[in-house]
C-alpha cells in the first residue's frame, strides 16, 4: 500500500487554509472530492508525463481510497 495521497492532501489543505470560501471545512466532512482530484492528477501524470514521471505516477495508481472513489 502506498501513502501518496498524504503529500497531495497536505498541499491542498495548505494552499486553501486561508481561502475566503473555506473549502477545508467541507473537505474535512467528506474527503471524496479531494481523493477524486488526486486520482485525476495521477491519471494525467500517467497519460501526459515524461516517461520517468509517467512511471512514477503509475506507482501511485493502486493507492487504496477509503471512499471508493
């Protein structure tokens, strides 16, 4: 099992910590949107990254998602 979402989620939470609409409160209740964004980013990396980055992104495709996204 990989824990790649940890850094991704930390970055999102940090970037939106002072956002005027406070999406963090909603995300903390239902993290499904964050996990869907993570999966979309990994998929984009696999399909559009350099050969080295695409291979790295592929290694994060099997991450377990607690919400079944």
